[in-house]
C-alpha cells in the first residue's frame, strides 16, 4: 500500500514525455533557488536513461582494452588510450549520480546543485587528462590544466541574489512605461539573479566547449585529421546539437536529446582512443609489438 501511494504521489516522474507545464510539476519551496517555470523538466525515465547511458563511453574504452588494443604497451602510460580510460572512469560516477538523483527529484534546483557542480568539475578534470593523452606534451598538459582550474572556479562560484531587484525593476518599469532589462526567466526565489550571474551558466558551458577543443586540437596538430574530423566535427557537435534541441524543440525529441548526446559520446570516445593509440604507438613499435 505504501509503495502504491508513493507511486501515485510521484506519477509525474514516470511520464515518458518531458513536461513544460508548471501545473504538472511538484511544488517547491519558493524561498529556495529554482529554475524558470517554463524550463523543460525531464521525466524519471529520461533521467534514468541519461544516467545509464553514461556507461556507453566506458564500454567503448573496455572494448578497446580487451579487443582492439589488447597489447599491454598501449596501457602503460597516461599518454595514450590509458589517459582516455582514466578520464572516462573519473567522470562517469559523478555524471551517473547526478542524473540518477535528478530522476528521483532529489534536487530542489536541477542546475544549481552539488551533483551538477561535481559533474561539470570532473568534465574539466577528464578534459585536462585527455589533453595529455592526445598530445603527449607535458607543457601543453600543464597549460590546459591551469585553464581548466580557472573554469572549475566558475563552477563553484555561488549564485548571488539581489532581494530588491524585483521591486526595483517593477518600479523602474512603471516609471519608464515599459519592461525593464533587470528581470529575466532566471529569477531565483524572491529575488532576481543579476545579469552577471545569469551569464555564469553560459560561461560554464562555453568553458566546457573550449576544454573539448583544447584536447581535440592535438589530433589536428599531429596530422591525425581523420579522427579529428570524426570526433570533433562529427560525433561531438552532432551530439551537442541533439542535446541542444531538448529545450528549443521539445516536440522533436521530447526530452531525449541528452541521452542521444551520451550515445554520440560513445563514438566520440572511440575516435579519441584511436587517436591516442597513435601517440603511444612508437613505444609499442620500439619494443617489437
């Protein structure tokens, strides 16, 4: 009986469609930060798929470890496929836990929370490792690691609330006879997020994009254009496009774009491993493999 009551009280979780209707979402504490009510809220099934699809990139690495590059020499140094494997294994638990907890509606705010901060933090950690694995250059790895450190600091900067922004904005709008630029859909609680704080979300996404570019560039630098184009130009951007279609075209993907992005990441990691193998291949050739 208790299980039945729980399921009925959480019926919206089991919808297979993303919902943008505020009435279909559970009521939250208005004193706590929250996202805009018009944001698309992915369902229980979608977030569970987001969580378990994180095993796809790890499975690709395991395939290369056991089949494609089974020789031990490919996995003895961080400059090579081992670096890609370490990066994937470091990031996967945090991404899985974030999406799993989102499926259970654990967070009051699915954006500003510890789980997402850890997820994005380890994206940067793995990106720094990928830079070394794909370049084999220590100086380049150190330089990119410093940049990722700066990006991580943006992730952990807390959002700031201006309690008087809402009332001040209303007064200025009334005085000016029109809408003010001081308000937005990203209002937090009873206050309004400042324009600088609203920009942090874009900054964090931009930093991740730059981080991916930084570890993809060594492939082009080494002349590995095939894997660079397939990974950076095809797999990653194709997956990012699918994920970007979630909030803008809900009628097309109905909230499943993020899972499709993780699927594309499986192809992306495949080409990264192929390219990283070329970095360590001279070592294998030197020992007669």
